[in-house]
C-alpha cells in the first residue's frame, strides 16, 4: 500500500503544480467544458426550484410521471425542468460530478470558482494512476504495477487534461475502475454482491459519460451470461455477481429514465450525442473527416440510418474512403491529447510526443510478449490480460466517427499497462546473459523506430539530397527505410516472445499481424495525417531574411490581370503584424495592403449572433475562443493572406506578350514567422493549401504537426503545364478567370461593378493622447450605409496608422524587460450599431469587435514609430441595426492582457496618425474562380 501512496502523491503534486503554478492559460471551461458547466448550473437551479416548491413539486412530478397530471401540473413540471432541455443529448453524471466538485468546497458552479473542480479532478486523475498500478500488480507483478503507475503519473495527456473539465479524464477514472473490478473478479474471485453493484454503477456512469461505451456495457453483460453457461461449477457465484451488476445498473438507470420523461417528455436507455452527425462528418471524404467551414449541409441527418450514412460515404469514393480510414489510427494515437499544445513546464509538445510514442512502442512489445510467463499462471490471469487488451482495442470503434486524440485518452491506461510489461520484458531479458543480445537489439530497434518516425521525405531531401534528384525518390526511400526498421522492430519482439512456448509464439504472431495492420500504413506511408509529404517550411525570424519568386504570365493572363481585380497570395504562419514585419515588393513596387486574412473570407457571414449588447459571427467566434486559450490571435494561425494588386502600378498595362512578375518578400524585424512552400511532386499539377476551405477542428485536433497547431487549410489541386511554376514558396498570383472592365476612379469612391474592391470611404485623423485608455471615432458616410436592407454587399474595413513620440514608453519597456515583464499596447476596433430611436440610449447600442487583429502591439525601440494595420471583412447587412460609428480603442501599458499601474512618464503625450478605409466587395474572393499561378 505504501508504494501506491507514493504513486498517488507524485501524481497529485504533478497535476497541482501544472494546473496552478505552471500553465498560464486557463483552459478549465474551454469549448465543450463550458457546456458541462452550464448543465451543472442548470441542475442546481432545478434542484433549488424543486426544494423551494416542495411538496407541491413532488406531487406534480409523480402525477406527471404516472399520467394523472392536470394541465396546471403539466405546465408547472415543464417550467421546473425547462433548464435541463439543453441536456437532452448529454448524460447527467459528469455535470453532477462537476456540481459536486463545487459543493465540496462550498461554491456554486461558476467560471470564477474554477479551482474547486480542478483540485477534485486532479485527485481523481492521481487515483487513476493508482488504479493502473493496482491492475498491473494483479495481472502481472508488483514491478509491472509500479512501472505502469509511474508512467501514468508522468504521462502528459493525463497531466494536461486534469485541469480541463472535459469528460475524458473522468471517463478514464471510470474505465480504470471497471477494469480493476473485472480483473479482481477474474483473478482474485472478488465476486460478492457489493463488487458487482459497484461494477453496475460504474458501467452506468461510463456509458452516460461516453455514449459509445454503451456497447462495452452490453459486451460485459454478455460475457457474464456466457460464463454462467459454460462454468457450471461457478454458476451460482457468476449469477449472483451478474444480478448485483444489473441491480447497480438499474438503480442508476431508472431515475435517469424518470428524469428524462419529466424533462424531455421521452426516455431512452442510451445517450445519443448526435451520432449520425459524428458518423457523417467523420466519414465525409470531401472534407477529410473534419467539420469544415463553411459548414456542410446536415439537414435531416438525424433521421438517416447509421449503415446508410456509412454506405454512402464508401460509395462516394472508395479510394478516398480507404485513404481516410488509413488516416484514422494516426489521428487517434499519434500525439497525446493536447489540443492547445501546452507545455508542461519546460517540456514542449514535441518532447511530449516522443514520450507518448515511446509508450506506444513499448506497448507493442508488451502486447506481443504479454504471455511470456504463461506457464507460471492459471487461466484467470490470462483472461484478465485479454480483457485489458480487448478494452484497448474497443477504442477502434472511434475510427468510424470523427476521430480526434481526446477519444484515445481512455485507451491510454491499457496501453500504459502493456508498455510497463514491455519495459519489464526488456529489463528482464537484459539481465540474463543468454538473452541480453536480444534485449539490446529490441531496444536499438525501438530507438531507431522513434527516430525515423520524425523523418519525412523533405527532411531526408534537405539533409542529404540534391536539387537534381526528384522528390519522389526520397519519398520511396523514406517508405523503404521505415518498413525495414518496422520489420526489425517486430522481429526483435518476436525473438523476445520466442523465449516462451509455442502457444505464446502463435499468440505473438497474431499480435504482430494486428500491429502491422494498424501501424504500418500510419508509420510508413505518406498519409494525410502526417502532413503534406512534399512541403517545406522556412523560419523567417531574422531581420533581412528574404525569399523571392518569379511568376511568368502569358498574353491571356496579362489581359485578365489588366482588366480585373487580382491578388497576390502569401501562405505564412504568424501574420499578426504582417504590414510591419514584412516588406513585400512586386516588380520593385512595395505593396501597402490591405493584407486580407483568407480565413476571415471563408466563413458564413450571415451567421451573426447577438449576446447581450455584443454581435459575433459564429465561425470566427469559435476560432477566437480556441485561440484565446492558446494566447494566440487568429492571425497567428497558418493561412493565406491576400494583397490586392494594381496593374498600372506594376507597369503591366502596356505589355501585350510575355511578362514576368518578380515577388520579393523581406523581413523587417526579428519576430517569429514561418513561410511555406513545396517541392515538385508532379509534372502536370501541384497541390497547395486551399485558399478558402478550412477546418478549425483540423487546426486543434489534427496531428500533422508535432511541434504546434495543424494547418487549418484543406488541399487544393492546381493544373498547370508550366513546370517551373509548380515548385517553390507558396507565393501565388490569383487572376479571375473571367475578365471584367477596367476600374474607373472617382473622388473617394471606385464604383466600377467589375472590380471586387471598390473604395467607399477614406478618412484620416491626427491626434494626441496621453490617457491609458483612448478611443478614436470615425463616422461612416450616409451614402455608403445599407438602405432598408437592400444593400447586401460585403465590406472590407481597414484601420491602419502609426504612433510617434513613444520614447519614454520604450525606456519603460526596456526597464520592464529587465524584470521579465512585457509592456504592451492593445488595440481593437469596435463597430457600433443602433437604431435611430436608440442612439441616445447607450443600453440599446450594440457593438461588434472583430477577432482579426493582433493580440497586442509592441514597439521595436530606437524611437521608431509603432505601426498597426487591421483588416477584416463583414456583411454589413447581416447586422439588424444600422452602423452608427467605427471606433478604434487603445489600451496602453498592458501586460498579459491586464491593465497595470504605470509611472507618469509612461503616460506622456503620444501622437497618433490613423487611417480608415472602407472597401466594398461586390463578390467575395471565395466565391470567385481564379487562375492560380
């Protein structure tokens, strides 16, 4: 027991250290966790309402349930339970657990009291490690148990997610409890009524927390029924245990069915979290199994049969469906569940990934050699080990749905147990002289397997390749190398298993075949989950770094370029301050913007929601919420930026034959940026990141990048006979396929309907300010405002400028840097809407704040002005009130988003030059067909 206490203590302290002293960004209620918190709040609200109206509420509920309620009772019960309507597709157990976590510390469920559930969940996560250790001791040995417990204690997925109120950490504890009860039943004959009752309660809690686990409940019940039939000598004990299990299940299930009847008007044994939706999206070959933006049409999907959805996905494209299924194992288990790519103290994501993959490699050894000590034990212990393996393999059911790393978290206890077995097998074999060489070969093959998992065709090409060799050669070489290493790894595992008898070698052969089937495609082949195999990246972190591309145009392309709105597209990561950090020259002409983020152009602008006095656009609001947890701006994500081009400024108007456009990209500052490109992978086409199709699920749940967030873009194929233009950096020229009339310039307005960007308003203001918070007001011209909802054009709002005379703030920044504190200038635009009758009533005014802006601005020092350039699109008519003002807000001397007290010299006068430009887009670039060169 003492060693279990040590495992619990180490695990608990690690989780408290991470959640309260290391991790800077509060992710407790991020994403789905906010939904669980609302459920907990609603449960408390209903409970208080029932108490306040007792005994009338009790009588009304009973009458309603047995069908004797009058109209008044029905209305009363409906009103009481109305807050639970949002819980119709989620189970009650995890929200009740969250509520109890708060109540243990005397708190009510709220965002502010986040520490209470985190402490309780940290305790539960530490207990999970103890359960894993106990299972290992029961099924194998004390050494295996200790090793498994310590691996679980340090496993990054468990540590990071102990501080997030997602159901997976809770489900891990429940699943480990179920496995612990099962193995004790099988090995130690713990078959009394109380243990069966606990197993039934745990199964109910698990299946209502993770609905797919209902299948596991059914399998376990069937297992006991079959056991009672074939084991006549233990039939009474098994039946007693089964009845206890069903009793525990019924004790929980019946109240849940009654609550469903009262709250939702219907009851179901299963909690179905829109499984048809998950099945459709997870097997949508067009969207690579991710939820895309804009959203797919899912109307009526809840009425379709699961088999019909799966059959339609397979028939749509059998080849692409197979490729998608090959992707799924990697999506499930390639990386530890760390959506926000958080560090654990000094340990970055790539180191966490190596540790996670080491566990997988050791688990493969452990699975293959799990029965190397078969002769020492009886059948119950073997059956217990098989049960653990089966529960781990059961998670493969997620491959048929949306497959994300968090679904694999409940498979990690089983894999950690087998990894401890594999580690123990290596150590035991290494201690004997006769088998030491076999152990060393297996250890070397494991290390080589992990090393080569980080290799790609591009990394091999850039390390030892030459420009004269095609990239395909290095693709084939990497596949062959990985296959050879995988073969030697599995051969070493086979030789470890060969220490035992023939029976175990047969079992080992079956396990090897299973591992090859699941692992070989994800490990060796260039599947999409491993990224674009032909793609390279270059860090642009130093001032003066540059890259260029020559784009050749023919006569027809020149004509289209001269008579339509073309764009230069640049694919980079970290574009928050693109206008300041970069110089972009086309034919030696510096582009001044606007710099339009393509992610902002790809969304559905009609999905505008109003919350209190704030407007938000649904899809960009989701991206912003996710980015907030990672302390990123949506502009920091990898994406395309579109920059409008003017043919006259580039001196192409008089050219009628062939022409070349030289694009030069230079870095101005020392900041973290990455630019991407590709080697030639085909003679006739190239595949680039899609311009206007992306997925925020892919960004945070994807596993293509083991060092950070995944590229949100899908893939786009470009047909081209010009071989020279197929490779190189992702610097592309976008020319509309259909020519349009030339632009006609008028005073303060461009009104040619053929051009996509027409300047509606241009305004500049110069002012001084010294206050900590300052707002600049712009008034939109009445002539450009929508008229009675008839104007449905898109706007592109650009706010740019610079701040002078900030030398004293620069000095302040230098002093604060010595204290490891960043001084920041935060700015945000606010579009304020109000009806005519509301303009004098500020309570009725509504504002929209775009998320497409940097988190903060930071001076470069040396008395240089501070530049800013914000650009975002909106569908002005989607807001149900007229635009009143456009405001630009400044917040000085903020650190980590918080206002701080500053010295008087930091509040000296600043001179601000600001510019507002409003463009009209007659058609979104995402709705236009382009020739991409």
